[in-house]
C-alpha cells in the first residue's frame, strides 16, 4: 500500500550529513506530517527540527498525529509549538492505539 497509494501522492525529504549519509526523513501529504524518522545516532542534533522547519516554510499551518503512548514524540512536537487539538481512541487502521492530533500555527 505504501508503494501504490502513499508514495505517488506524498512529498518526501531526506536529511543528510556533509558526506551524504541519510540521518532522517519526513513524509507529508499537504500540510500533514505523515512520518518523521531520525536515526538514533542523530537524535539531539537538530535533524528533526530542521525537517519540521522545512515543512513550516512550505505550509504555515502544520498538522501531525502522534501515538499517545509516544511521550518523546509528543514532547518533541510540543517543543516545536504544536498543540493538541483532538484525540482518537484508535489509530488509522482501527487498532486500539490512541492518537493525539496536533496542530502548529
């Protein structure tokens, strides 16, 4: 499904170091951040922050969903100015993994 449904409509960015080694990536559809992953070795080095800054330069209002159990992810987005605007008791596939809906203006 990722290859046939998501990738054709998504925008993807890769953050790399000076040697062109990938440190992380972000996928978006419109102003929605769908995925943001940073390699563990690059945590705390501003990679995620730079990817979100790039997204904000393209879209002044951003949204993202975070698993409620992911305290570090929710904290990351809160530090970048995202606020919780809603909650779903299940994930997008109907599984019992609550999601927090965040927005940054």
